[in-house]
């Protein structure tokens, strides 16, 4: 009643490998690009019509196809709702997390948008996996780490102060020592956001512990770049408080 069945059948046939050889070598990529729009048109009640096609595309040998899906999985999650997302999209999402960097970047750029749609208990399962984004196939791919820091600033609101201290704090400190200055600078903003998170939630003890760690790690660093990092962290927005605690 929504679209003609022959039209839907024609769309679903775009994943046929034979068509890639006779029609268009990138036909599967076009299918992946259009899938969120087709899903929105059909509605979540008709997701079963697309589920097999989505899973086929998600395991396509061409990384460009998987990359296309990775960039739009958060949009599809909004269309499908929390139950279908947990059942059908989370396994695909987990696969993308372990894929090539060209695919992982699609997930990373919208990591916050996807995680906020999950239930708190399911969302918490990804805390440990977040640190895996620090490691890339190519260490010179500094924009990947920059994107991670940007996403973590947003993701802070999804977790309680204890989880932030136990998991996200370590990632922030690692990024603050990155070889690329652009990554370090956005990471300084992340550190300040973490401190603000602690004090906004009255987790004063965690905040003081974190500041003491910053002082030991950067203020008293034997290398000038570490001491410079401490100065920049203060400059970003917490100068007076950091100076008070240090004194």
C-alpha cells in the first residue's frame, strides 16, 4: 500500500552480485546510500522487508558499501526505534567498530548520535570499547583521533561521573599527549569538559583527583610540551581553579 511491490523488488535486487557485473559496479553502494530513505518510506512496521538486504550490504566485500552504511546507521536507528535498533542494528554496529578505519570513521563521526538512542545498560557496554578508537590502522591518521575527542565531549553527558573517571579519563589523558598539536588542543577542551562534568554532578573528590593527576602528569613534566599542555588546559577555561588547587 506504500510503494508498488515491483519497485521494491527492483530495489532489493540491487544487492545481486550479477547486477554489479552487468549493470553498475557500484550499484550496491547506491543501494546502501538510499536505504535509510527507503526505510523511512516503508516505516518501521515494514523493516522486515529490508532487514536481509541491510545485512547483506553490511557484509559486502567492498569497504565503500560498508562505509556508506556506517555513516547512516544513526539515522536508521532513529527510524527503527530502540527495540529494532537493539535487535538488528547493534550487531551491525559492533561489526563496524572492528572494521577498517575507512568504515570505523563513519561510526565514529556519529557515535554520540547512536549511543544516545540505546538504553543505559546497553550503552554502558561500549565504555571499554571506546579506547579502541585511539588505535588506528595508520598512526598518521590524526583526524581520526581528533574526531574521537570531539565525540567524547558530547558523550560525557551519557555517562555518570564514576564511569567518566574510570574509562573516559584515561582516553583524554592519552589524547592530550598526542604527537599532533590539533589533537592535543581539542583534547584540552575534553579535559575541561570532564572537570565540568565532575563539579556539575557534585563529584568533587573525582574532580580533585583528576586535577592532581593533571598537575603530576603535565605541570611537573620533564618535557616542555607537557608543561605547555598544562598551561593550555588552564587557558581553555579552568585557570583560576587549577591555579588555586596547585597553590
